[in-house]
């Protein structure tokens, strides 16, 4: 058995964001990300082969999807599901308190299967 606390033992602020694997298996990867004022270079985009569901636990962040003009502002409790190959970048993260994310990476949904949106309150 493993256990921990997502808000404790935060890594020291550094040049790069911190990615800590929490659970890794064939179907998915769960990780804690800690950002301290980090952002993606303005000419670089993430283009991942897996879907990513991410929730902001602490701090504040701004994400920009390549298909959008305005960044999405995330505050504690906000989450977003980013489909595979949806190019995106981190515009800004809060330095203090440090920005803490929980990210779940998983295989894209197969054609014909739909993501259940009932939990979204719509």
C-alpha cells in the first residue's frame, strides 16, 4: 500500500515544472504536477497521443487551446478534459501559492464511444 498527501512534500521551485507519477498502469497514468510561475514557450504546443483529464488543486493557471483565441482560466476545483492531439499550451501559472495539478492521462476513446457528460451538470 502507498499513501501520501497531494499538498505535502512539494518539490522546491525550479527551472522546470515537477511531474510526479502517482499511479501508472497499462490503461492510464496519474501524476501530480507542480508549477511555480511556469509557462510553455510561446511557439511550442503540447500535442499528446493520449487524452488528458486535469484538475487544478491549488493556485491558478491559464491554458490556451490552439483552436481558441482566449486562454481558459483554471482555479482550484476547475477541471478540463483535453482530447488526444488537441494542441494546447500553458500560458501562465501562479508562483505563490504554487500551482498544483492532478493529471490523468488515458487512451483516447474509440470511434463510436462517447464520453459520459452527465457528471458535468449539463
